[in-house]
């Protein structure tokens, strides 16, 4: 019976260590993996595809719009992020916020409203 309890503890300890390793590795590596780089030029096929999509449209009437996916309210915008997303007690939510910021080209929480 003692051997069974030891192996169960060993399994649970190993699973906990593995999970913590994934969490720490994801926290450190994932935001860097999603860091944006400079825009890549379109190849000929892509340029042709865009030109075809715009065929028949009056270009002066096309509006370029965008949506802010994260706002902290620092600039008086009224935007806010749930406090759990900024808490180290909720590492997965914080990781998700950091991935959003990196994907949007952000350089930190203080400048999130400028994106």
C-alpha cells in the first residue's frame, strides 16, 4: 500500500511540476513569439488578389477603419480591462492580455490606449 501512495504522490508531483513548467515557459516565451515585426511586402499573387478585390470600388470612398482590442483608460477613453487580466494571481488571464498587447504592436500597459 505504501508503494502505491508513493507513486501517486510522485505522479501528482510530476504533473504539478510539468504544469508549472508550461505556465512559466508560456509566460516567458509566448509574448515574445507573438511580437510583431515589420510588415512584409506583398508578392505578385497577393497584389493581384488585392487589386481584384478592389475592382469596381471608388477608392476615394473607401474608409480604413480599425478597432481597439485593449484599452486601459489612461487617456480618459473610458476603456478598461478586468483587474484579473492584470493580476499575477491569474497568470493565464495576464498571459492572454500580454499576447493581445504584443499582437497589437503594444509596448506595455502604460501605452495600451495609444494602439
